[in-house]
C-alpha cells in the first residue's frame, strides 16, 4: 500500500515518482493500492490527522505501508501508533523543513516533527545520497535503515533544438519559491541583447501568489514577449517542448534529487542550474554549469555562456548524451524500494 496526501495524479516530480514506483511494484508482482490521505499536508488540522490515522490503522496487519514523507513527516504521533503494529516505510523526497520560504519557527517545528515520525519507520527510502546523508546527520536516522532509491529516467530521443536563430530555453518545475524562477527572470533580464526565449512549464494553480508575483516580475523586466508561463502540460505537449529546446535551465534553491534535470540530460540538453541539494547527483560533470543558489550574477553569466556560445552548447550536449547511458532506470528504483519493503516486513 502506498499512502500519499491528496491526489496521486498531482503533476509534480514527487507524485510522479510515487506513480512510477506503484506501477513498477505491481508489474513485479506486488499488490499495491493507493491510500489517498486527506488534503492539507504538511499542515494538517486535527480532523485530517484523525482521518489519516483511521485510514492507516484500517490496513491489514503484516502488510507493508509505504507512506510519502509529505504526510508522514507532519504526523509523528500517527506514525508512532501505526508503526507499532505494521511495517511502516517512509518515502522521503526531501525533508519538509527545507522548503523555501518557511519562517524559522515553522522550519524548526517541521524538523522536530519529521525527526520523530522517521523514528517510527522500520525503513526509510531516500531519493538521493544527499537526502540520505541529511537524514543521518540532522534527523537521527541510522544509515542501516535507509535505502537510497534515486528516480529512474526514461530513455529519450535527443532534443533537436529550435529552428530559429533564438536559443530556446526550457524550464520544467512547478512555480513555487523553491524552484527559483524569480532568480531566473532576474538573470535573464540582464541578457536582453542576446537572442533567446524561455518557456516555463509547471502547474500554475498550486501557488497562485507565487505565479502572480512571477508574472509581475516578467512584466516589470519587459520580457512578456520572451518568457511564456505554459502551466501544466500533457505528455505530448511537454515532449514537443523537450524536443525543440536548445538548453534546460532551472534555478532551484533546493532539490531532493532533480528529476527534470535528469530528464534534460537524458534528452542530451545542456543544463544550467544550481548546486542546491542533490542536483549535482542528477547532472554529471561536463553537461553544463551549476552555480550557487540565489546568486543571480553567477546565474546570468552561466546563461550568457549557454546562449552565446554555440560550441559550449555542443560540448555539453555531447557529454549529456554520453552520460544518459548510465542514468538509473525505473526498474532500478523499483527494486530498491521493493528491497526496503521486504526488509521492513
């Protein structure tokens, strides 16, 4: 059983990971059903906590429970009560306290809550080595209880690039503060003299305030005709954008792995990003440039290079195509999660 808060079809990387793992486990012979926990996590009210406990406690004894950390980290008492009788496995994409924009008190409360919740899990699945190290260092999770299961990456045809003389930039990530789209706009505002255009893909209904501020920032910079906020797209429309891109750019302030970065490498695209969280695990050396997060000047110079230097783009693209052959596959991910479930049971 895989428990997630809200709709498992939510178009984010974390939910996408959950969907692929569920499908892969079923294909491997596991009986997997979704348990949709109430909305409101990671800030559940008392009713949501009660409903979550009732739903989890009703599952049969002996059946491993794989619970997404977005929910488990916010309900330590529920986790402890359920974990006494059942094989509880936590799935941590990235610690809740590392979400951008949290007040210090809120971040501290989430850190304490998640630390307590993880203590109730028999095994913890982390989606990167970086996240696993954070859980050991800051959350008291024994390394022996952690299974690292990086997201898989599907093989894909190399992107062919844009047909015009403007460099086509693609950014894939839900417009929330952690994704750093504001810094990306600031950096590009200083590169008006170069020929480029940018499409940002991601669910624009999840954080309306951030999207409104981003639109205002784009307008204030006079870039309405060069930056498109495309919202969430279906697979075919997104694939068309991947195929027509010249480079991938995302200025994240933290990533528990960075599935969009890995897909860009799989497509043979040069990558411009940051060294935040586990991004360097998804972006092999030589496939682009990673700069410090929240450094618009460094980001601007990296973007200047990818836009103005065609030879650099070709080198990075060739390196990305070569690196794609050794990327983890979803079958690898599923087997690691299955190992965690077997060990917990």
